């Protein structure tokens, strides 16, 4: 099962991807997480990406596409993958199509997670994640069950993203509107696009996604 997760920053893509990863035995590929790892390692890619990420601007397609191309050929993607935060531009989507064609694979579904802009700022302001396993939490809507302890891996180490501040969020939303939203008509013409109401509580969003996924599974088995 190969899934593309579309939706604005803070919509809940990472949260839902982590769950799908476990449920379907497929790999979550977050280009944002990959870039943050490059920045942390102070690699050539990291050095080029950092200023753009801090400004809420997109990293050049060429860097992202080559990073993704090697990632989807790793063994953990054999059963499938969830693309979280990629593609973000029509050029990236076209590059992905070419890549998948060469590899003899295809996208089964695009999940479009819809959330009102007002709610996004609040979600992003309260976001933090586990430094060890990457699980995403929220001060208000998705707190830790036990204080200072990750529900998933028990770690006591948490991080907040440098780009989760008001100015950067505004630029990220602009980039989303101008460069990523045009992907919807692109995919509407090519694959099944399932619209998910991301305003609902996390468990309800999960239930909507599961319903959409079983429909896709029925189609792909036919
Ligand atoms: P969010 O999940 O909040 O939308 P991400 O973690 O996906 O944020 O992305 C963080 C930053 O990393 C983006 O603002 C952008 O600078 C960069 N980035 C991530 N994925 C891509 C991509 N596919 N193309 C270009 N830039 C990207
Ligand atoms: P994205 O990967 O799309 O940028 P995240 O999965 O990191 O988004 O979620 C953004 C923030 O919103 C996190 O703090 C997360 O815990 C919280 N969140 C995720 N889904 C929901 C939801 N359905 N309702 C309320 N808060 C949510
Ligand atoms: Zn953890």
C-alpha cells in the first residue's frame, strides 16, 4: 500500500502516519523529519536546508527528490510507504511519478487531511514530540498520559521545533497555499483522493482514514 498524505502544516499528518505505519507494516517517510536529521548532523544538505526551513520556505525540489528516491528503495518500503510532507510542489509530484514508474510501483491513494487555518496555528503552537521515537503530542489536544513520559517508548526527552513559531507558520501556510494545493487537481486526475475531516478528534480522524483505506483495499484487490 503506497499512500500520499496531503494537508497543511499542523493538520495531523505525522500523528496519523505513525499509526498507519504500525497498522499496515509500511514505512512513514517524512521529508521534514529527514531534513531535520540532516540539519542536526550538519551535513551539506542540512546546511543548505536550514535557513529555508527557519524561514518557512520550501527546500529546492532537486534536493528533496534525490533524498526521496534513495529512501523509497530501502527494504522497509518493500510493503509500501506513506509519504508525509512530500510531494509539496507539482514538480515534485511529476518527479515522483517518473521514479515510481521506473521502480514498477504506484500510488494507491491520496489522503487529503482538511483543517481550518485558525485551528492550525493553535495545533502548531502546542506541538511537541518525543526526541527518541518522534511521536507527536499536543499541550492541549493530545497530552502525555503520564507526565514527562512518552506513551509509546517511555522516553523522558521531548523537543519543540524551531520553525513552530508564529512568523514561520505564516510563511509555511503561504507556501502550502501557493505551491502544494495545486497538487489536488493534479491527483484528482490520476488517483483516488480521499477527503478526511481533520477537524475531528484524533480517534475520529483515524476512523475516517480506516474507512477510506478499506475502500481502497477493496478496489486494489479486485
Ligand atoms: P509540517 O509537517 O508542519 O508541514 P514538515 O516537517 O513537513 O512540516 O516540513 C518542515 C520544513 O521542511 C518545511 O517548512 C520545508 O522548509 C521543509 N520541507 C519538508 N518537506 C519538503 C518538501 N517535500 N519540499 C520542500 N521542502 C520541504
Ligand atoms: P503535521 O504532521 O500535519 O504537521 P502533526 O501530526 O504533527 O501535524 O500534528 C500537529 C499537532 O496537532 C500535534 O501537536 C498533534 O498532537 C495535534 N493533533 C493531531 N491531530 C489532531 C486532531 N485531530 N485534533 C487535535 N489535535 C491534533
Ligand atoms: Zn517516544
